[in-house]
C-alpha cells in the first residue's frame, strides 16, 4: 500500500511510504479488537473502592432490644446494615480488574485497528520533524497545516522527542506517543492517526513477528 509522505506544512514531498499489507491491509478481527480494548480499559481501573462492613464499623455490640414481644423483627447489633450508620452489606472490596491476553492476540488486534484506519483513509504519513523548543503554537501550526485542528489526532513517533511531546501536551484533542506505546484503544480512539516515517519500520517490525 503506497501512501504519500507529507511535510509539516501539509505539502506532498513527492515521496511514497510503502505500508506493509501484513499490518495495514488485513481482514480485521473484531473479537480480537474487542478483547484488547477491554483489557486496556480494565487495566485503567485502580480497584481501590472499599466500603465498611458491619465488622469494621465502630459501635456497641449490645443487643438493642429484647428478642420477643416487641411486635417487630428481632435485632442484634446496632452495626447491622439495616440500621442508619451500620455497615454496608455486600459492599465493594479492593480487587484487581486487569486481565491477561497473549501476545499474538494483542498483535492481531493492533494490526486489525491499523487496517480499519487505513481502510477509512484515516492514516497520514508525515516526514520526521522537531522543534527548537517546546511550544504549543508550533504543534498547533502543524495541525492546522494538515487540516486536523478540529479532529482527535494520534501522532506516532519513531522514538522519544521531548520538544514535540511537550508542545502537544496542552491540547486535549491531540496525543503524541512512540511506536512502542501504540495500542489498539489509542488507534481506534483517534479520528486521524499520523505516523512519522521513523515510526513505520518499528511498527511493522513489532507487528510482523
């Protein structure tokens, strides 16, 4: 698959990037995509929720009324969940929500997500660039030149670039990651995926194994 390489001014450089059909043109596996997105979202949960049960509530343990003859239900501790200020019955406890998936399935999910974006013409290949200093207006100028200022974008770099990353950090609709941080969720969550030339080799190497 041939895709034109653009510069940061949005102009065609006259060069073509060859996107591997094994990564960008496979038949998407929707179930693999679902499982990988499910894992990503589950792993974001801290699982620190906790409510006190009756054994953890401070209060008297005396029997609050006699067993029989009151005309109402028998009751023991004031810490029971049926009373105001009592413990919560079957409340949430800390737990780990993370799930495990094998590497081949995750690789298939990422290839499926990239193939979906490629089929939608939502992948842009950009020549490598850098900024002299981290400035948001520089990154905004790139988005404007690519006509992406109103779209949710994902920029994928070949390696860490602090100036580009810091320049994008104030923009809610743009995210900058490296090729090694690429995930199915981030690909699908963006309206447009912008791949820098230096990122292509790393992506294809990691996903073609």
